[in-house]
């Protein structure tokens, strides 16, 4: 047999959640699970479906179940990589300039 049908009623408007809310919900879930509470209980308290909260938890953990990188950390990582590349290019330029001026002074 199929799933039981939900009673017809006013449709719940689609909700959107900020990255900050998702991160706080997952952090709350982790604290509560450490204290022995279930995912379903935390989801019910936050008025979320357990599947949604579980999906956010997976996103935060990343592939392989290890803790992932948050969005702000990902942005910082991108910025630092870009900055690192610029510094690398500047260093190469300075090496070449030093070699050029060292030749000129001989």
C-alpha cells in the first residue's frame, strides 16, 4: 500500500532558512544528542522535519562524515588561496627582478 494521505488543509508556506540558522540548529542537535536526546525530538522542537535537520547535519559534516567547513570558513579559505597566489606571483617577480639587477651591476 502507499503512504497515508495527509488531510487537506491550508498549505504551509515554503520556509527559507539562513545559513546561520542551519548552523545553529545543527550545533543544538549535536549538544542535545550528546545529552542523549534524539534527532526527531530536536527537529520537533525547532518545527522542522527530521529529514531536513539530518540533511543539514550531513552538509555540515561533509563527505565521509567528518566535520565539514562552514560557509564563512569556505569563503575565507577561497580568499586566503587567492591571496596566497598573489603573494607567490609577487615573490617570483621579485626573484626575477633581483636576478636582472644583479646581472646589470656586474
